[in-house]
C-alpha cells in the first residue's frame, strides 16, 4: 500500500496507482505532495527509499506532467551508479517511456513537448527522435533562438587555398590573415588545404 501525504490530490493518487498497475510495477511506498506559490512544479524520485515527492505549483498541467515525469523514473529506475546524478538519466531510454506516458495521461503533444522542454531543454532532441508530433518544429525553433543568441556566422573571406606566411611570432594565412596554430598548422604545412574566414555578428 502506498502512503500518500494528506495534501496529495485524488487525481494524483489515482494516477500513481493506475500507471504502476498498467506497467506491472509495484507503486512507490510513499508519495509526498506539497504546494508552493509559484507556477511550475518540481519532483524527486528516490528509487532506493521507494519515495516520490512533488512540490506542486498552481499550473495544473505542470503538476500532472511533473508527477508523470517522476513516475517514469519510478518505472525505469536508473542504474545504481547514476542515482546521484539526476540529470544523467534523462536519456533516450527515459524519454521513450516518459513521452508516451504523458500522451496517454492527459497531455497533448504540444503541451508535453513545451512543458518538458521548459524543465529540461535537452528533452526536445529526444521528443524529435521519438517522432512526437510538433517536436521537429519546436527543436528547430529552439536552435534558431540559440543561434540568434550566439550571433550569426557570416563569411568574411570566401573559401580559398591557405597560403602560410610568418607574421612575427605567428603563422598566418596570407590571404585572409587568420592565425593558424596547433594541429591545423601541422596538417596545413604537410598537406596544404582550404578554409573560409567566418565572423560572428551579434544577433539583432
Ligand atoms: Zn527527472
Ligand atoms: Zn586564409
């Protein structure tokens, strides 16, 4: 029998029992539920002590997603050596279980993708690989935003054959002037090669 803390809503109790029954896994020994005055929820699952804890914010869907996320951890205990590094087990194996669980339990594709990504941006990559509808577009949009934040790469000098020259202490390409060091220098000395001079411009 699972012990639920008093604040655990009925829907959450039912979800814990039904999801574990469906996956033929015994339910956690303890489910702790607390409320906080904020939108998002957070959760922790301790497989070794048999406990799931949720700190629920006011966003109802985020509560549901958070509980389902923790249930996915419960159904799929992390290898022992990973238990102390929580983020390490948000991997392809985890999301292959978590996303179908979200979709089977009241979240739409769009909600599951957006909310999980709000907690763990790396989940977009897995949602995309799993073919969750809308994940491809969300993943592209995120890449576009990240590229914008880092600045835009522009070609300053088009591709050309590298011509090595000395410039004081440095070896440079005499066509574009960029310094060439380390393994690149060794390779270019030996075999020559081509390159392009790129510049990063701040995003507008
Ligand atoms: Zn997690
Ligand atoms: Zn050059």
